[in-house]
C-alpha cells in the first residue's frame, strides 16, 4: 500500500474521533434521569409507562380538543377533575419544571417548543 | 418494438390526463359549481371535528354558529364611574399576561381607550356634545360575525369557534399579519419582541401562557373563561354597574337581546359588513 504510514494512523485517529462519545463515557449511557415525583398527588391522568411514552401526543390532543373544538370543560379521572391543560393540570402537580420536565428533556437532548409560551410558575 | 413503445406512451398519456383532469370534471358535473367555489364552501366549515364539512353553502368566509356571544358596552356607566375602564384594562392585562414595552411601536393591546373620533369614524364628528368631547371609548375586538381576519388567515390560526368567538390559536400562527391588515378596527397586535421581555415574570398569571415573538394576538372574549361558564374578565370587573352586558346574540330571550331591544346602540363601522358583536351606547 502506498502511504500506509499516513493512512493507517489517519484511520485510527478517525475511528477514535468518531467513537469519542462512547469511550469518553466509558461505554456507559450515563445515569438515567430521576425526575422528582409530586408529593401531594398519587395518580396521573394516564399510567406512568404510557405517560412516559405518549405525553407529547396527549398534550397535542388536549390542545386540539380544547382550543379547536372548544371543549374547555373538565375531565374526571378517578373522581378527580382535571383541566386539559399543561399549565393548569400537569404543572399543578409537577410544580417544578426544572426537577421534572427538564430532567428527561435535557437527558434526551430534546427542546420542546411548548416552553416558548407555556411556563412553570417562577418561585417568588 | 417501436410500435409497442408508441402504444405504451399513448396509454400512459391518456391515463395521466384522466387522472389529473378526471376528478375535476366529475366534481364540476356533480355539483354544478366551479371548483374554486366548491372548495371555498368546504373551507368555511373548518371547525367541525376531523375536518368533516358540516353544511355546504355558498362561498363565505365563516360559517354561522348556533351561538353568537357578544357585548354591550354602555359608556354612560363608564363615564359615571371614573377608573372603571382602567380597571377592566388592568384585569385583562394581568389575566392574559399582556406585555408592556412603553413604546407605541411594540405595543400589544387587547382592550384600550381611545377618543370618540377614532372609535366611530363613520359617525358625525361635527359639534360633538360635551360627553363625547370629554370621554374616551373602551375598545376591544368586535368578535365580528363575518370576520375578515378569519378570511385572511392562511393557516386558520384565527378562526370562529362554535360559540361565535373569533379565537386565536398561537400554535398555528406564522406571523404573516394578514389578519392585521384585514381587521378594520385595529384590534390585533403583533409581537415584535419576545413578550416575556415586557412582563415581570415573577408577577404574571401562572394559569395563562405568554406568547412568543412573531405571533399575533387580540382579545379572545376570554374564550378560556367563557368555556367553563365564567364571565369575560372585563365584564366581571365592571361588577354590578351594568357597564358591560355579555350574552348570546342568537338567543332572543337573553339579557343582551332584551337590552338591545330597549336601547339605541351603535356598532363600529357597520357599513363594512363585518357584523360586529360588540354594541355601544356612547
Ligand atoms: S398573523 Fe397569524 S393569525 Fe394572522 S393571518 Fe397570519 S397566521 Fe393567521
Ligand atoms: S374586530 Fe378585527 S380581529 Fe376582531 S373579529 Fe373583527 S376583524 Fe377580526
Ligand atoms: S373579553 Fe376578556 S380578553 Fe377581551 S378585553 Fe375583556 S378581559 Fe380581555
């Protein structure tokens, strides 16, 4: 091979560079985030596993039902009334966006644009 | 070989033509209307669930709704209660997290005061009486029954809800400002800047979102309150002064209809045909 003295070290450097995230973290994906659960509520509007996987779809459905179809009323889940609202339902139990929402969003490197307008109460 | 290819091309060409033109021809034959008209008839029914057209009618911007929520604003009562209008404005500003930049260009307003000559340009201004000279008029979105803003909006971000309220869906707004050009009343404001810069984030209403830069907003007749059976906040703020009367204009027995029957009221720019749902006694 011509120039093997340059190509082989070059390849090695390239492979090391591309796999940097893997070996830098010792092949470990990092600690799984532990969002803080609300203290004063036991049950969510859906089972945990479903919320974890589908909360974004639920929020979009709520948005369309409420805003577009005008169903502003409450829904009842296990005898507890809920508004279909991010700020007036989710964030009423999950009072800290930092300790709940952001935990996973940062871990998964997602940046939902919900927060462009919706916000969690700022502590006075 | 050559002959086969020619035949293939012929068949392909004919089927393409049939595919492109066929449905249009069939539609036209079936409805007897031109395609543009037929489409417009579908577009007016944007509110029915799953996009199913509710009724077909002549092309018109917004379908008639069973309810038509409206207001009477009795300026005699406001004039008799100095500070009441400001209280309404403050209530709305706080509840809806309306930013203030202290700068006319970036102003966002849902409800505001202005002189009679600006509010009622179509009415006579010569030798106005003292009341009109001295007092300002409370203005907000007219929740028009035939709203030009809805007709202009390319994304249906502004649309007529089932109760007749001209609602605003910020999720869809692309900030083209067609609606602002279309609204003859200046009821709409554009967020030139991030509205959070004009708000004290520690003292805002946590139950209502802010907006983002680049969307248009306006008075929504408190669609979020009306939806759960409350009065619009400004109406509530007037207490029992009866300075504002809220109700369904389509219900002949409602308080607002009774009031309209017994009193002479005016609307803003009625000749434009927008059919404002806000009536005034000046
Ligand atoms: S600015 Fe927003 S609401 Fe207005 S016409 Fe454009 S998309 Fe519609
Ligand atoms: S007053 Fe303007 S913004 Fe309000 S419904 Fe009429 S046209 Fe639309
Ligand atoms: S009806 Fe609601 S949104 Fe409109 S001006 Fe009054 S308080 Fe504001």
